[in-house]
C-alpha cells in the first residue's frame, strides 16, 4: 500500500505546533476567509484548526 493509512489523523500537538500563527489569528476573532487570505491556507484546513482553540 502507498500513502496514509485509512483513518489517519495527525495528533493535536502536531497541528498546534505546525499552525501556531494561524491559530493565533483565529483566536483573535478574525474570520476564516480573512485568515485564509493572510496565510494562504485553505479554508477547510482552518476549519479543522478552529476546533483546537
């Protein structure tokens, strides 16, 4: 098999470490679209990150 195993998800610690700047912007109250434009990250990625705030 090639690729990620089925159902794989990064641990919370990895997300927090990798996306510190994005999490800080989201925590400050900015919208997903604004943070997406600032950082260049996908809105769906930011949606996943929002659960860690």
